[in-house]
């Protein structure tokens, strides 16, 4: 819903009046009631006070009207609703409507546009896309719908009814957007859609939109049974509090076919015997601020329960946990208690942590307890390359993108280059998800140090 400046002023004026008029009416009612009931005994001071009260209330009304113009209803660039106001509007709609659909439309390359063409052109693209979407929906007979600017290049549209009514519409928007250009600037658009059958909570609906969009961009995700977000949070909290974990492990081999350490995998077990996978529970853990507690619990349970000849266990932990004082202190206590076992922390981070000297200091303190450090997703995340270059690590693991036979063959020179770089720094290389003999043979020929996958050994259950 795009608002003109005149309509926006009218809306703010009406909003202010709705707030002020009841107070003014109450004051008038009080004065008239007093006059009618006690007019024969009233002193002159009452009339003076009544006039002053009326003047103050009139001043208050004008003050609210003035402040009403400061209320941020629309985004200054796109003239769509601001995020704060859109959320208020959508919450009311969701509460009133039996079925309601939210559509996320994103300009995926907005950051590139801002960098290459400047912020002014980026703003022009934002406005153009909003106008284009609005006109397209009008042509489809959809008018008077709320649309708001959430962040960056992301917009959310609210539509009455279930999402089944609009699935084709969203597909056509994304398809037709392939030809969008503004002054020869290419625009890349993606979208996602959810409705109130998923949840009646607006925050959960918006989170689900972004999750769906990420899954659409990465089609390797498999569809899982949808769990109500409220139920999911309770399941995750209960599993953590009661340590209901499914711990599995898989041996990792060196180039001479010797098992040298084991990677541990964690799944949560819900009360209803649902198995909750990492890509589902990690988002909840991060949202609830349980990352440190979860990583410490996993570490302790693995140290308690894992008994293998290799006796070195690779565990995925959050980099933020590794840099947390509570996590470090408790980890060192556990490593002293289970001094017969050795741990490798596997780290993966989207955003680069720039305080490298502190990071290396933390790693050094952990290495004093025999901890090994591995960086994951080399060849995919730029942070992994930077950490290979700057951190005192022991192992780098290639992104699973390269575990595919065709991808490994096609990108062999890239893997060779990373391997040489790692070896020159005294860092071992590791590839996982090896599922056939061809990939295994090529990985060995490329002198990758550590190999893991079903072709070598199936995943085993440690704690069920």
C-alpha cells in the first residue's frame, strides 16, 4: 500500500485526533456535569480553573496532532510502510482474518548495486521494484494490500486468504522479474510465501519466510515435516534441559587408510520422539541465546560417552562459543577431567571476526590442553580462506560442494591450490561425504590428508 504525502498527513492527523478527542470529551463532560449539579454554589475560582483546564486540553490536542506528524509510517525512499508500522498493521490483520498470506520479495543483488552504481541508484532500484510489483498486482486484480520495507532489499506483502491462491502469482513475479532493468542495471529478485496455517505469530511467520527463501536458493535441502515454531522451541528447550541427544560418529581416515579421528554428529530427541536435525535446532538455539550452554553440554556428553580407539573427537561448535569466557573456562575444566581424550573443534563462520590477535590467543590457550582447531567450508566461505591465512589452525575442511564427483573433477585445480597453500602453512586438509570409489581415488591422488564418508565407513550411533 503506497501512501501519497497528502494521504499520509491525513492519516497522521486522524490518528492524533483519535488519541486526543476522548480526553477532551472527558474534560468537557466533567465541567458540564459540575455546572449542572452545583451551579448555585460554585465559586468564581471554579470558572477560572475550568477555562484554564479547557485551554490546557486544547493545547494538548494540538501537541498530539503536531507529534502525530513525527510518527514514522512510511519509508522515505520507497513510500511503502515502515517496518514498525507494517508489523502493527499485519498483526491486526492476522488476528482478524481466518486465513492470511505473507509474501517476501527480495532484491538479491542490492548490495552489489549500491557498491557498483552508488546509493542513489540503489534507491532508484528500490522504488522501481516497488512500483513494478504494485502495478503487476493491480493488473491481477489485487489492490489495497499492505506492503512494507523490512530491510535492505526485502519487502513483505500481506494478502487476504491462504497461500494456495497466490502460489502461481509469486512464481510469475519471479519469472517476469528476469527482464527487469533500471538504466541498464540488472535486478535479481527472489521470493517466498507463507500463511497463517504455519503460525498465528507474526515473528514466526517472518522468520519462516526468510528460511524458505534460503532453502529455495539452496535446493540441496530436503523437505522435512513442518513443526509448529512454538512447539519446536519447547521441544528444543526440553531436549537440552534433559540432555536428550542422539550422538553419532564417523571415522576419518588418513591417506594411508588408517582411522585417525572421529567426527561426532548431534541430533536432538523431542518428547514426541521426533528427531530434530541441526539445521532445524541451531536456529532456535541461536534465537534463544542457548549456544554456549548447548555446546558445553555436547562437549561434556561426548567426553563422557565416546570410547573409540582413535580417541580424538571432532565437534562442530559455534565460533561465538569459542570466544566466550564461560565456554573457555568450563571447556578447560572438562579437558582436565577427561585428559585421556582429545578434542578437535570444527568452526564455520559467515562473518569475519576481525580481532585476529585475540582469536589466536584463544586458540593458543586451547592448544595448551591438546585441542585441535579445524576451519570448515573452505572454497565456499571467504571467511574460511581468511582464517586459513591468519589463524593458527590445524585442519581445513573443504565445503561439501566439492564432494560431488563432477564438482571435484571440474574444480580440481582449485582444490590443488588450496591444498598447497594449507600444506605450506603446516595445515592438514580434509574432505567429507565421500560416497563412491571414484571420488575417493581422486581425493587420494590430490593428496588430501583426511577422508571421510559412507564409502569408507557408515555413521555409527554412540548414544541413542
